[in-house]
C-alpha cells in the first residue's frame, strides 16, 4: 500500500524512523519550540539523519546533512497548541529545497466527553507527504498552484503580523488562509504533486494517544 502511495522506498524508510519522530515530539513539548531533522540520502540505498535542530516557538530551519549525503526531505514539529497540518511556509520551504518528502508532527489535545465526565486526551500526530515535483498534471496547473500558495502565504503573514502587534484576530484573513490552503492541498493531491505518505495500518496520518486526564 505504501509503495503505491509513495513511489520509491523513501516513505517506508521514514516510517521506520518513527521512534526518532516521537523523540522530536517529546522535545517540542518540553521546549515549547519547533524541532527539525533532515532526511539525508547517502549513495543509492543508504539513508541517514542530520543532527536535531531547535527553532523558535513558530519556526525552525531544518539542519544541513552531514557531508557526503544529500537532503531529500525533513520532519519538523509544531509545538503544543499548533496544528498538525502543513503551513504555507512549510510548502514553500519544501518546494524551494526540492525535497521529495516532508513530515510534520505535533502533540494535540482534545476534550473527550464521556458518561463518566470529561477527559483531556493528548495525542501525538505525525503526517507525511511525498512530493513529485515533476508530476505532469502539476506542471500544467503550475500557475494555479503557485497563485493559491502565494495567497495562502500572504494571508498567513498578515495573520502573524496582526497577532504580533496584539491587534484583534483577523477572522476574515483566517478564512482566506483556510480556503486558499485547502484549495492548494486539493489541487496538489489531484495533480499528483502531493501524495499522502501513509503508515500502513492507518489512513493518512499516524496518531497515538499518550495521555488521558480527567477534567474537573
Ligand atoms: Zn510548519
């Protein structure tokens, strides 16, 4: 299944490193900062990981590969309260670097309502996508894809600036952000530019409950 969804062996290799990805989730929870690691290809069949890099509360630049290997992808975290989805900045980075795969990981918390009361359920979520920069349909729709991503980027920057200035949350801009990013994701998937890199037992994302606490 995964070989069909993710051409080549990269997707399988990445999921084989799921313990490493969990370690990044633990680090992001402790530090409340983004953490990143780069996937490096050394020769035909050998893969290795770069050292881990710690960023700020809202960004991180994945580190360079050790000499003699080439960066083919990366994973970064969004700290607690962040989203387990790729941001327009994430897509922009992966396209600029020409990476073949990217992953995002985030600890999320949701309220679970049961007959015995409410519980806070914490989950670790990891999502990976393969990127086919040469997908023929994506080339045809390049102008449309670029326009959607740049509109989403523009909205994301606008939101970030308003929040930084302590201004009222820009709901209208947020709607534009969601709409253009969703449309970009849909077009990206339908043209073959993006493919969910699925862990075999689950669909689309990998998630694991890590803590369940009663809420008063
Ligand atoms: Zn991100």
